[in-house]
C-alpha cells in the first residue's frame, strides 16, 4: 500500500506542477479555456501559481495537507468549468484526481502516517 501511495503522490505532484506551469506560461489552450469563463491572464497566472505552490508543498510530509488542499481547490474549480463546458472525459479524470487529493489530505492530517 505504501508503494501505491507513493506512486499516487508522485503523479499528483507532477500533475499539479505541470498544470501550474502551463498556466504560468499562458499556454494558449489554458488561456482559451479559462478565458471563456472570464479569467484574465493575471487570474490564470495566479491560479497556476497556486497549483505550482500546492504541488511543491505536496513533496514534504509537513506541508502535504496544505499542498493537497490547495491543488484540490484548483482542481474543483477546473472540474466545475469542465462540466459547464461539457467535457465529460476530462471532468471524470479531474474528479478522480481530486478524490485522490482528498485521500492524501486525510492521510496527512494531524501527523497521520505519511511517506
């Protein structure tokens, strides 16, 4: 179980980091998608910064809960927008990733065993 937890943690960390970097760099697909819902470039950059910071905080056991919470919040925002957009496949993937982040939060809450 510890190996599975570690693999999930690495995947979520990389996903948060790459997702945040894409927004920080204002990748056209990100700008187009979030722009449809009123996100300015500054807001997209701030959103990406939160995702990247959350991904970095996921690395250490002492900051893992906060990192997972930050990334989960950004993923929930994305999930709502994806559902409004009608993108069911990406909505499902985002929902699964958010659930996994909640599992990470639960395991790392108040000194629970972490990897």
